[in-house]
C-alpha cells in the first residue's frame, strides 16, 4: 500500500507525478483560513508531509498521529519543533546546499541596494523628480573596501562573504558559534564576538537560523552598538530582529539604512512603519526565489521525503539519529 502524504505547497508537475508514483497524495495549494480544517483532517492519515509556509504547532502535530517524516521545502526549519518531532521519532528533512548561491545573490543585492539607495532613487526617477544634475542629497555610500560583518557563517554566510571578499575587496568579520577555518583561510575572515561585529562592521548581515537564542538578537541594545553610518541587512529570519527597535534606530539615525528580505510577520503588513522609511529596502522573502533554485528545492524535498519514508535518513535529515 502506498503511504498517505499531504503536500501543502504547489510543486512542478513532474515532481508531483513522482510523488504520486510512490504515495497517495492529498494536495493543498497553500494553507489558509478556508482550507485549514480540511488540512487538519487530511493530517489524520498522513505518514508524510511536504511543503513550506505552515508552522507545525502542537495542534497540527496532534492532528498527525501517524506521521513518520516531514520534508520542508526550505533550508531553515523553524516551522518545526525539532525536539518534539524527535520525541515522536519523526524525521525532519530540509534542503540545504541547493539555494546557497541564489540566497547569497539576494543578500548581496540588498547590500548594494541599501548602500547605493537603488530602490529609493529609482522611484524618484519614475516619479519625475530627476530635474537637474544630482547633488549630495542623492549620494550613497561605497560598498567596496568596507567591512562586512556576517552573523552566522554557515553555507549562505560563506557565500555572501565570498562575494564580499573576491568581488568587492571587503574586509570580512564574522560571528559564529564555532570557528570557520575555511572562511579564515580562503577569505581572510576574522571571527569576532557579536559586539565586535556590531561595532566594526559597515554592513551587518544576518543569516543566523532562528532559534530561541537568536530570537530578537538584533534589538535596541545591539542596534545601539552599531555605527550610525552602518547598514543592517537581514537575509535570515525576521524574528531574529525586534522590528520596533529597528524602526526606531532607522528613524533616529542610529543606523544609516536597512535591506530586509524577511520580517517578523510575513507577508509584511501594509501598515508596517518600515514601509514608510526611505532608508529601508524591503523585499518579499525572495532569498531563494528563482525558477531554477525553487525547482531544485522542490526536487530535493521530494527526494528527501521519499527517502525518509523508505527509512533512509542519511541525507538532509535534521534529526538523523532518531528512530521510529
Ligand atoms: C529557506 O529556505 O529557509 C529560505 O528562507 C526560503 O524560504
């Protein structure tokens, strides 16, 4: 008998067909208030779930008593409580690697856009405000040769640092739980305390995973340690930042600007004060959002789920030692 699975995000047809060859698939094109009850009902028989954009709360976990494997189409797995999944012997699979370079491209785009005021000035041109040759009030800040401080030197942090070092001749410093010899040798990166990164970096770039320790790691106190000329870039998770404190720092000149791909609440509410600030570049969580990379993530997530349901937790499993 094919195992029952719930797919809660649209994936390309050929990948859907692959799932259907081996599983009985119940499909939801995203979960919303209208279909949440049906989703919960479908979880009752599910041995596997695959998708993204749904927080697996205690309610959802309790609704899925037969669950053996969860495959998230993301590298970050903060939608799941790993300890609770492990207690129940549920394998949690994710998609590291395939999105690294694309996400680093997005983050470096934010560095450039924030420093050179790209979106702000492009908007002025469109609005017909470019009436004479520009003066210092439209100038930006240099990126090349400056110091970039990476919070979280994992795969994506390294890929951002690589762009900074080789492409822009930047000085790389980083804050990470463990030392990263490869970054130190290849990119001349220097490991620092969080405070040192905040004080020294012209661009503080967050790519830390979201955990209880990193929740609101950027807050009023840490922002106060940054240089008034510095920029804050977030390509990790929105909840690593106390957004109210960030707004305050951006309004008061505590920092010069921000480039944000992720937010405490997504989609970002239209009445967010962040959207009123000219020194903010805000993107709709597009870190990995290219056709090629999203396809690769879906493919990997499908393969991960099928492997896990067959008892193979050797690749891309967050809790490989857990057995059912
Ligand atoms: C991830 O994979 O974690 C990215 O943030 C895309 O959602």
